[in-house]
C-alpha cells in the first residue's frame, strides 16, 4: 500500500510506528539484536519513513534502495557516513588537529560525488585490484588464518570473535597498508578511534587521545607513501602514489582519507561478517557436515550470509532534489538511510527472507556491498577472505560446535549486524605453523579429518 | 545483441561469473565471455551489467 506524505496513515495494527515515527523502536535491545520484524512492518506500512528524532528518512524496500544506489546524481554521498565533527566539544583535540598535514579532512570515495568520486575510485581500484592484490595476498591470508587457528586449536575451545573474527581482517588490512606485524595493536587503536569518530560519538575523555592517534596515522601513511615515491613498489601503497599521465596527483588529505577508508571499511565489517557466518554454521543443523562433504558450496553460502546478515545494515545519502517515492515526497536536502538489511529480506524477491543455506542468490543480487558507482571496492577481497577463512576453519576443526555453557552475544549497535561474543568448542588438534601453506581453495572432497 | 567488457576496467571480481556462469568465466586470471547474446540470456547478462563492481560490462545492439 502506498502512503501519502501529507496524509499520515492511522496506526496499523502491525506497524510499530505511529504518526511520529522515530528510531527509538529500532533501538530497543530486542530490535538491535533482531530488527527484521520491524523492517518487515516498515516495508509493508511505511517503506519510506521519516525518523523524527534523528531527522532522516529510512528506506526499507529493495526497489527503493536499489533506485537510490543507482542514481548518484539524485542522491549525494557527501554525508554517506556521519557529517558531525566528533571533536567539536574538545578545544584541546581541535588544537592537536591543527598541527596536521592532512586536515581539513578530504571527502573521498564513500563521501564523494561524481566527477571527483571517479578520480578517487580509479586510484583505489588500481591499488586494490583483485586481479593483482588479491592474488598476491592470498598466500599471506592463508598464513594469517592458520596462525590464528594455531593460537587456539590445542585448547579445544576459544572465543571466536576475539581470537579470530577480530584479528583476521585487522592483520589483512595491516598487510595491505604495509603495517609491520609489531604495530598491529597500534593499528587496532587507530581503527577503533576512527570508527567512533565516523559515528560522531567519540566520548569526551577519548577526544584528545583520538586526535593524537589521527595524527599518528597520518604520519604513518604519509611516511609510507613518501617511501614508495622514493622507492617505487607495485603494492597497494605504491599504487596510490603512482603517477597517472594527465592526472594531478592526489593531495595528502586525499591520500590519508583513502587509507582511512580502507582501514575502517575492511575491518569491522569483516569481523561482523565472520561472527555471523560461524554462528549460522553452528546453529543450522547439518550445515557443517554438508560443507565438509562439499566445500565448493562455501562461496554460495557466503552470499546467503551476506544477504541475511548484512554486516552493514545501511548507509546514508542526501536528496539533491525533491524525490517522490510512490507518493511519499522526500524533500531536497533531506537525509536518507538505505536499509540494506531490510532490502535484502524484501518479500518481493526473497520470500520469507529467512536464512536459507541452499538459496540461490543469483536471482536477485543482495545489496550488502551496495551497488553502482559506490559499490564496495573491497568486495572481491572480502569474499576471498571469507571463503578462505571458512574453508580453512572447517578443514582444521571439522567437529566445531557451540559452547553451550557460555551464551553467544549479538552486536547491539544500530546499523551493524554481527556477533559480540561466540564461544566454540572442538577436538583439540596440533598447531600447523611451519607446515607448507595450504592450497588457496581446497576442492578436495571429504576434507573431514584432513 | 553483444556483450562488451572494458578490459581496462575489469578487475576480476567475478560477480558476472556468479550471476551468469553461462556467459562469463575466469580462466587463468583472465575473463572469458560469450560475445553474442541469445535472447534468453539477456536477463542474466543485464544482472551482470548492473552488479559489476567496476561497471565494466555493457550490452550493445
């Protein structure tokens, strides 16, 4: 049913939002852990709902999200993430940032519109080229995965998020940015701060240290890039400063912002995906046995988990002009959130929307990585990382199960889907480091016990 | 109708292979694809066009 913007509908029995829709309904503990019933009601009753308390429109149907993603000329990305200056209440932090060589921050990639966007995207795509970088980094990813499993395999139990889902993408991003192994903890600190800053909610007592970390990150990136200018190397950092004939080189703020987006974009999303993925495996009867029999099903299963548990449940756009969504007018300048988590369960394309381990996602491609000019540039990477991680986990720990004595905990942050804690058990097995790296993608049948 | 892939843009994400395996294939790190499109393949080809992360695929008459 379509809803007229100037004729608020009466509260339908199934609709969680009355006349004054706000995000509070989505922020209860239950809704944060399972927002899908609310999404479903919104898709039916108010597919384009104004959230009065936060001042944005929530777009919940697949077709509408798809339309917004496909029309960057109508929906700007300048505020795709938060636009708030997280440091506004801390003069001391602001003073520290004044010393920066890369401020004011540049709006690149996820925060840029055409034509500038194209320039950043071209550079990033060259630097993050799946064809080259993924191929070169695959052995490194396999080695990191094995080292992490070695960290807990003899114990017969572990907390999967802390010991695997969190460090894996952190170390892969470190490999991309050429951060030495000894500095991983520093990178983790930087990353945590940037996520808070992007969300616009850095606690006041952390503002000063966070501003210092911003400077440290900039110094690290700029020194690394200078090294690549002096000693060219065809890796990610080297590609960022490679001269492109006829193109002006990127400025320091632009380069730092691109590296920051790689750090933030590649990290938490992958952690959340891995947590959700393993939870699905452990809670779907027969699934692990099936995958051990036939690991070639893993890539398709990864797509289904991306759909049903999209790690990033939504992103923002700004309406460039008034737009009419089937009778609901979103005015020029208004902020919209495309809710991928809802679009990816739209009954128009996905039936009841529930996780289905044998669903064929070729029919309607999910929007977990977005779509169009801003589609996730690291998606090839993310897919490879996910498939390698799940394949290797099942090869090495085929009898993996939930540790029933310690309850699993979901993330409870709006817009994020993942696991906060996931305790697992398995038969203890010996470490494997020092052994030759496993083949990138095992297709051998019957990996159980391998 | 024909499929045209801008090989300078293609980065082997493999989404086209996922969505239209009868039209696209990656062999030895190279994208191989059927140029001529049968009418019943059009819908799958259009999906590949839409979901190519590099926007490297086009369908021409």
